[in-house]
């Protein structure tokens, strides 16, 4: 009987740890928390030319998002794409995190092409 209690408590603990890890990953993807440490790579990224988005007021007028929603979305985008643009390979990697059970690369390819309206191989936040 004692062994059965310990096993169920162990499963509950594992479940809680999985939920916490998934929640942290989601917060990281949304850009609400950051796990990165300062490194040489970060310094090199800071030296690269960065794409700056249009004024928030213009994006707010063009979309149905509020200024606060756009700020949250942009923070998440910059967390995953510090340069301000994303190429197709990185887009596929990010998109695949939402569908870990299957292969989403084909659909991600079509989505990327839909977003890459000027066909320059990069998509900005706008």
C-alpha cells in the first residue's frame, strides 16, 4: 500500500514538473521571460544591423492588435529573432515548436512564402 502511494505521488510530481517546464517555455516564446546570459554571440548580434519596425501607431491602425499586444508580440519576436528579421530555416524551427508531434516543415514553408511578400528570403515583424 505504501509503495502505491509513493508511485502516485511520484507521478504527480513528474506531471507538475512537466507543466512548469511547458509554462516556462511558453513564457519564453512569448518573450515574457529571458533565459539567455550575456555572451560573445550576444555582443556580435548587437553589432549587426537590425531591422526596426514601423511606428506602433501605424501597425496598430493596420492590424486589430492594441499597442500593448503589439509590444508583447514584438518582444517575443525579438527574443527569437534578435536581428529583427527571420529567415525561412529559423521560421521553420520556431514553427515546429508549436507542433512537436509531427513534421510541420512543409506547411511552415508555405506560411513563410505567404509572409515573405517581397520574396527577399526574410520576414520582419510587420
